[in-house]
C-alpha cells in the first residue's frame, strides 16, 4: 500500500489543474518550496514521474494524468462527504452554488440578502448567464440549483415554478399605440423589434409567439442586455418583448410603456430546476424553502 498523504494529493491536484507551481502555492496558501517538496515526495512514493517541467511549463505524464483523474474524483466525493456530515449535524452551513439566467438579476440578488442574514454560515455563489450557458453548466453538473424561464424538456431534470414571469410588449412613451387599448397583435407584428441575443430564454419565447401567430419577426437589432434594450426602445429604435421583471424603477422606466396588446402579457413562470438524480444538500433545500416562503420579497410590481 502506498503511503501518500491527503496533503500531497491536494497539492498535486492544484498543480495539475492550474498547470503552475506558483499558482497552486497561492491557492492553497503555502510557499512554493513546500509545493515542490510535496510533489517530490509523491513522485518518490509512487515510483514514477508525474509531472514534467519543460521550461517553466507543467506537463502531466501518463501516470500524472491517471493520478489527476483519481484526485478530482476523490475531492468531489470528499466535498460531498463534508456536506453530508454538516447535514447530519443539522448545520445550516456550507456552500451553495446557483446559476440563474440573465433576466433573474432583477430579483435573485434581492433575495440573497435576507437569506444570507438568516443563515450567515452559508456562502453563496450566484452565476448569472444566458439560457444556453446555463444549460452547459447544468450538463457539467457545476451548480446545486438553477433558475430559468424555460426549463429543459428532458426527463433528467426536475422543475418547479415559483414566480410568474410575464412577457410584455414595450414601446417608447411617444409611440402612437401607447394610448390605444386592445391592440391587435397584427398591429405590432409589422413593427421593428429589438431583441435579446440567440441563446436567451426571452428570445426563444418571443420567436415562439411570432411563429404560433404566423407573423415574421422583423429584428432591427439584437442586444445581449435587457437594460440596453430598454434604452434602445426609449430612444425610438423599435419595440421589444421582455420579461416584466426587467421593469425596475429606473430612469428608462419613464420613457417606455407597456402596450396593451391582445394576448399579452404572455403568462410564463420562473422555475427552480435541479438535476433529477442529484442528492440535494440541506443547504440547497433550505434555500428552496426560503425562496417559497419569501416570494413576497420579489417583484414589487405585482405580476404574481
Ligand atoms: P434569458 O431568460 O435571461 O436567458 O432571456 C429569461 C427567460 O427565460 O425568461
């Protein structure tokens, strides 16, 4: 049986992942000679070279690659073990990683403040990305929970709606249709639209609406930010369809209006999504419960 220490494996994993002795030393808060010493001891114990230094570059040998894969799997299950122990002790502490789509920035951060004050032992990382990036993160099992408007259709995930996410048609305040009631969809459909980028959930939903109603979508401009779109609408570049969550009490709000279009607002929901076979930690369950109980902290515009 090899006599390898957990410390040596931790040092090796960091060097292999970061491909650098100095960055590994920084990450695990030790001096660089300590890293070199641990790696040397590991080489001796295993009896084969694991790392080759060419110039200053770190390369893994075949044995190194094998050990790196073993270490990653080990660290992963060790992390789960630590979380299980915290769970068994009934401690509401640990790390919670959430990935949420771009448009949730209007309510998710607002939710985290009260949650963190109630559970100071929980550290949260919130990754805000568009729907396509979020699906990639989900495929790589990078987070505990996901928040999105259009959950994936496959059966490997479990989704729960928790808040309404209506889609509204926006126009500049000076647009002639602002004063009109019960506008027919055909009246707005021929206008130029400013839309979110491909890969966005909002974009997907808008394309579906136009397709279902049989109108071509005239895209004047696409922008990767809801804020930029609101500015462009206020400036008269065109109309847009966005989630009502994007309507915050900011300066642009005075310059844009929601049109009263037949069939709108389109009723949609925000969903909490998680991989079906993933064992949720107590921390993740605590967050889900908190979200449901404090839904009134969200969306002051009463779109629920
Ligand atoms: P998006 O998703 O921010 O990627 O557009 C929002 C939604 O699906 O409602």
